């Protein structure tokens, strides 16, 4: 038996992945246990949780893989900042502190939890960790064939974008771009300019783009950036992220785009500020799409390899990735369910697995671990009653959905990526306008311009959406958007974004309870709305207490578990 | 809020009439951090009744967080944004252990009691400022939407703000009282006095430290200046050779931090 732990941490979305032999056994995000979204510290709680659950110790863990080479990452950014020491003093000050508190102290932090032999630790190059997180989700026969792996993120080990060739258990790098020229950091800067938080607001900017026209595209293309494919360069006179940790842009950008926006100004779609933000977002999105298409095309032409993977933070831009379907050369496209830093823990684990076995891991499911209800059963009974019904659970669930109720799903395990895929989801009928509005704006407290995602069975999705067959497997974990067909029924219009697209989920697992619900409701409710089981700004629920606290904060009543349907006790709802 | 923040500087006897957005953000972070600590306490404690109490407390703290975030997100004068991770980087929550993991139940109760009472004091101090913020809402709405109906909505909103704030004050008083009662049950009077004084002093010291931003900035800058000047000489060494490009899946690649 070979036990490998993969760890990501210190920048954003810390997590730990456990692999035993050829199986991915568990994937735990630190945010699930701390309840602090995007937590970036060393994942001490996730690690302790796994050690306890699986009785792991120095004796039975074979290898630990860390998702970057911390000293390289530190030296690369310091080397850049120290060119302009006075201007970069704030950033340098932070970087100096990072020497003691950051990833360089990884083995020391690990020692506090586990007395582990340093010789068994692997430091996997950051972009390689990203690239290798794609392989477990690549379908056969492409998983055995050579593939081209594109990585685009903010910065990792001093690099901002890379292209790798994976072939027969080995990897070669054919392109790298150095910090600070980063498509990811460009997107984040504009996110910040539009009043959203970096690392969280990028998805909002992507949604906002559909409302605007790319009026600033020429300026972005000619003044702000420079394409020399495969290189992407930024004109640094407009940016500040490379010298000040608190500012991403400077007055030069303000002079060109006007005053920076504030999030409260763009809540309602009918204001001047909203339209300006939407136009800026549309220009950013268009530029990202243009570069991505040219970049991937370049890689395919250079290598002749047509199986493609895209990972890194930029790969969370499902709209831009969907535009890659314009490239007929692509035979298979895979975006991992967790393309960001969190998923890189799995990639780091895969590095060691490939090194030892000469083959990649293959993911058999999308959620891992078990549900946590059994740990606090007495407390569970204090808060919830079994839902009284003479009908079967399935029938009762269908009845509640017909009535327009919103159900909280706590089924199976914890999903690996940032999207809830019906195991930790809130669901409601896709043809009930008032339920959808209530769920989005009142319960989840999301901005009006952000759409919710629909979930369907494979037979329905074919009928209503234009699918990209070379990337079809990605729809299982909502990595891409799809355009609605013209025949898309009016009664479901609310599941679509303003541009008539949706980030769809195809639920193809016939054994999943929600699959059975959809089959049972066939012809009545063919599309359900699926959004993550959390209040905006919080991590997805992990255990019973999180379920209860979130339900109470959101004012929801029904909890669907593997043990049946429960209703929150009335007296606790006061 | 039991991880509370200072309402003003060390030598300021009177709190400013207007609460600054930064203070509102700090209040939101303090409330959020308290919610997290309470939630963790509920998960860790064996006693079911205490777990329920902690959950209720956490729910109150989340509600208080929302109250301050609502004010912050409607403030036209700031680009400040709430990020839950600030609760770690600004020291509201320890990165390695939660409060409940570092102390026994008596210490935990004493900590809550002292800090909730302190929070109550601070909130009473800022009460007039909150009223002013409510008035600002009215003014904003008057300017933007100039009709009588919106005036009515605005006054309702102002009333709600004060009503919510009153709830928040009541919660803080109740939290302080409950933890006090629990502490009386589980510990001797002398130990109780010792614990309360210890946390009073700790809170006082934290507040002094937190309010001395300029001094901290100066210390920080001096150390950084020194280190940066040393690093400038080592700049050529920091330019590392390019990472290898061939055969990246190898024992050699993964063995070093460079």
C-alpha cells in the first residue's frame, strides 16, 4: 500500500489530498473546516482531520507532495521587486515577512503536526502541479495519449503561464512566461477596478461582461497589453500589483478608464456606473478569450497534439474556455473540476504517483469522503425531524419541488472543486420564477446580474443546449458554459444568463438521488436550479452544524440527506 | 463580538462623532471572527447543551457581521472591502488553533464575559455615530430619489438600523451575562477574579497595540528598510537559473525547494 498526501497552501484555497495506491480517497479544503472562505494558511486542520480519520502517521505515509517550490517562488518575486526598492517597499516588506511565515517554512509547519521525514517530501513545480491535476479527469482513450497542458494563473514559482507536453509518464515544458506579465493578474486588476474583491470577484466580472459592449477593447489590446503569441505582456505603467500589495492599478489606468467603481454602484443593471463596469468587463473578457484561443492554437500547431488540458486560476473562466470550441483542431478538452490552487494539491499528489508508477491517477468520482452526520446524531435529532409523509422520499421530494420549495442537499461526500454538483447544493424547480429569484437574491444574496446554474439529465440537455462534444465530460462539473438552442422553452428562461447561455451541469450518474428526482419529474420539471449550499461569502457546508447554521441564516427548512428528508424543527426557527 | 476592536486611539477620551469605514470593517471582522470561534467551540465541545448555546451565539455574531457589512457596503466614501481572510491576517483568529482549543471552559467563559462587556461599552460609545449613519442614508436617498415615497422607505431603513443595533446591544449584554453565569457555576471566586483580570489586561493591551498604527508602521518600515538594503547587494544571487524544461517527472526535480 502506498499512501501519498498532496498539500497546497499559503496563497489561497489551502487543501489536502489523500491518495492510497491508485485511488483518490479524500480531498479536504481547509476552508471547509475553518469556515473562512479561501483561507490561505498552512492547512493544519485539513491535515489533522485526515490523520485522525485514516490513522495516518510518519510510519504509514510514504510521501508528501507540496504544490510549489517555495524558495524559487520567493526569490523570483523578490528579485523583481528589489529592482525598484523604494517604490516596492510595501510589497518587499510583505515578502520579507513571508520568508519566515510563508511556504518556505512548509517543512517546519508540517513538523508541528506530523513528525515527518524530510527526505520523503517532494516540492513539485507549481505549474506542473496545476497541469497534473487535469490528467485524472481526462477520459479514455485520451488519458493514455500525449496531451498538451496549458497553465495560466496569477503567478507560481515566478511563472505566469506554461505549456507542457505529457507523454508516457513524462512531462516536458515547451513554454513559460515570467512574472509580472500575467493574464490572471490582468483579469484580477480589472476585477479590483470594477469594485470586486480579487480572488473572489473574477466570477462576477465574467457574469457582468455579458451585459456590456467591448468598448475598451482597442485600448486594452493596444495600450494595456501586448500579444506576441505565446507571450502575453502587460504595460506595467498602468499596474501597481508588482510593487504594492494593497493596490493593483494606478492613476494612469484611472486616467484612461475613469474613476474606479464601487460594488454598491453596480448592483442594479440600469445605472450608468453599471453600464461602464459592464463595458470594461466585456472588454476584459473579450481580450482574455482572444488570447486564450491564439495561445491554444499556437500550442496545437507547434506540437500537433490535439488533446488539450487547461488549468490554473484563469481556467475558472468557463465563458472564455467555451470559446475554444472555435478551434476545430481540439479533439479533447479537459478542465479539472478544481483548476485553481486548491486542486493543485491533487496535481502534486499525481506527480509522485506518476514518478512511482509511470501512470497518472484516474478520478472515478467527483466527491470524496463521507457525510459527517453520524458524528453528531443527537444534536441532529434536536434540530431536525424526519419530514412526515405517507409517500416515498422520492415522491415527497418531487412534491416539494412542484410546490416551489427550495431543498438543501447534503448527500454523499464533499465535492472536489468550487462548484456544488448536487451533493452539497441548494436546488429548486427551474421553471419556478419566484423560487429562482428568491434563491438568488434573497437567500444567497447574490447580485442580480449573476445567473444560477441549471442541472439536467443527459437526454434533456441534448434537447435544449448546443453542446461541444470534444469537451462534453466537463459539463459534469460545470467547467464550461453552453448556449441554449432556439427551441429552449420560455418557462425555463430564468435559468439562462442574459446572453442565453448557462453554466450547465449534466447529471449522468444514474444512482444519484437527484438523477432519480429528475427522472421522476420528467415532462413536469426537466431542469433544476443548482447552487452551492452556503450563504454568499462562506464556504460550502461541511458538517451538521454548518448545515444548521446556514439553513437558519438563509431561512430554509428542508434538508435532504442519505438517510432521508428532514425538516428543521419549528421551535428552532424562531 | 468578543474579539473586539478599539473604538479610538490610546489617549482619546472622546470617540469621534462619525465612525470611519475602517472601524466599521474592523467591527465586522471582529463579529465575524467571534462567529467563527463560537462555531468551532460548538463543534469541539462534548456537552450538547453548551454546543447549542455556542451555535446560538454564533448565529447572533453572524447577524452582527451582516449589520456592519450592510453599513460598509452602502458607504459611498470607501473602497474598503470585507475579506474573511483578514480575520487571520489581522490577528483576530490564530492560524494554528482556535480559542476553544487553547483554553479550558472556564478560561473561555471568562474571555467571552470580559470581551462582550467591553464590546457593549464600545457599541454604546458609537451609538450616536450609528444614528448619524442612518441619517446619511436618509440624505443619500433624498438626493438620489427625490420623492416622498422614498423618504418614507428611507426613514423605515433608518428605524431598522437603530432597531437592529438595539438588538445587537441586547445580544452583547446577554452574551456577557450568560458567560458570567456559566463561569460562576464552574470556577472558584478567586480563580474567576484572576481570569477576568487577566483577560481585561489582555484586551486593554491588545487595544493599545491595535490603535498604535503609526508606531507599528514605523517599526515595520525600519526593519524592512534594513533588510531591503542588505538584499539589494544579493540581487544577482536571487536571479535563479531557469527551471529545467525536460523530463520534469523526476526524483531530482521534486527534491528541492528551488
